[in-house]
C-alpha cells in the first residue's frame, strides 16, 4: 500500500484509503490487521521558507495486529524515524549548523536547540567513523590555539597529513586518544612540544616510542625567555638610553639575516649603550641558527657551546626567571633527535599555514563544529589522512563563509 510522501512541489500527499488486507505487521508479518482508534493529526516540521519555520499536519491512523497484539502506524516516506522531521530538514540542519550557532539554527527551523545538538552529535559520530586512518610510525602532536585554548592537531608527519583534532591538550585526552589507536605499538616517534605532563602521557601510552621536541616549540620557549630579559633591560634604561632601544621588540622577533639596514644600525649602537640587550639578542639568534644545521653531531656540539654561553651570561645575574629547563633536565636527547629525521623540517614548514588558519576562529564557535568540519574535508583525503595543504585551504574557505569575508 502506498505511504504518505512528498511530491515535487514540497507538499505532503495524503495516503490512499487503507486496504487492510494488504497490510502486514512490521513486528510479526501477520496480515490480520484492524484499525485501532480514530485518526490522529501529527505535526511534521519541514524546511523553513523565507526564514520562517514550516509545519505540516498529517492525518495518521494506528493499527492493531491480531497476531502479536502490538500496535503500529504506517511509516511516512521522507520523515525521520523517531523524530517529527522531514529527512530534507535534517539535511538542512546538518548543513546550517556549520554556518550558524545552534541557537540560530533552532530558531530558524522551529525545533529545539537540544534536537539540533542531537543531530550534530550523530553527524560528528558519522564523521569520526569515516575518519579511521591508518596509524603511522611517526606522528606529530601539534599544539594549536583555537578559541583561546590550546588543542592538539594529530598529524602523520611523513605523509604531511592531518589525522584528527583533539578537543584539548590535557594529558588524559591525549593518553586516551593514543590508547585507542589501532596498532598503536607501531608508532616509533612522536614530535611534540615540551609539555611535561603530556610527554608523560605519551610515554605511558606508547612505551616503545621516542619523543622529539619540535623546533618551533623550542624556539618559542627560548624567545619567551629572552623577551623577559628584553623587558627588564628596557625597564632599567632611562632618558636617552631608553630612546636608543627603539624597535627593540620588532628586532627580537627577527633573525640576523632578516634585519633591515636601519635595524642593524640600532644594534650597532647597543654595543656601547646596551651590552645586555645585544648579548640577549645574539644568544637568541645563535639558538635559532642551530636548526639550520644538518648534522646531529654538529648540532649537539653547537648546542653544548650555546648552553655554556647561557650559563656564563646569566648564572651571576639576578634570577629573572629560570633558564629553559630542558638545558638542565637531561632532555638533550629529544633535542638532538630532531636532526636525525629530515622529514621533520619539511613537515614543520608545511604545517605553518594551517596553524595560522586555525587560529582565526572566534570565541562564539564550537570546537566540535570546527573538528567535524575538518574531518569532513574530501580534497586530499586518503587512508593516511587529509593533506595539510588541503585542510588549510578548506578551513580558510570555511572561515570566509561563516564570517562573510569576500574573496579577492
């Protein structure tokens, strides 16, 4: 018997009169079916028109099976099972929840915010099930700031692909994720930052894997140390000496070969007026130069000389803040392993644009929505993950869409 359905003009067609002899029970397949009670109006929510919710009333009748004694209604084609929604409204919500807050989607469609969240959770679970990539032997836990909070982007380092985006950088989240990876004992190397608690969680979850510190994180740690020294030297300077520190903040962000002629002239003046500032800049620049080396042996020697220069320069100074703790806690192995893998350098260069794109999201958006959108990108997708460049391009287009940024 035909069931109620939607026609081409988006209207519900009423069902034909019930021929009870053609019906059968969905529970026991019995054909002895009788009507059970009067017809009942059911409210179905459809796709909104002109920005307003659309509702459709459908007359439905309940039937009783003489065989098993259970009651049932005829299914409605185009209507979600268990929800009074059309299937096209569900598809519309799945599209709009990536572009608007859940409250706005609920207000536009006439359903509850709780229902929108339920549809999103189901959609996210579908995305996660489809994003079951092969576990690589070399993964990268890349910290990225999204919505003013640090998260971890999990990448296949050798293939330069994205595997997942974790909702936070807590050790429990990282440890639980690593433990549920299939064939996790095949992971031999983990590139990460210097978060001690997360490093301990990695060791507990992957006891056979070696951890490696990324150059970007080490340079960031050293830069933070010398930024504090720069501020202290500036506070101690007065009068004309302080005026000679013009552009000091901009200079400390640049390498020696990136300085302009004007900035080089300013540094030359520091040789007679601010030797502490010059010393701090030279040590910072020397540390950055370490990662231009290609030999592990040369890098190890250069790092030892740099560490000795640091101790000589600041051991007798008042304690501004502790020296970077990896210079004294025996973690030099994580530093030197960076030079054993040439693929790390290529990966770190490729992932920079993606980090910049992900940091553009504003506070009102949900990390789970961002994560679901990232996992749904099809360009550059394979069983080894989604290419970093494809993710950067896809998320850039997504940002331009949700924030209505016109294209050039």
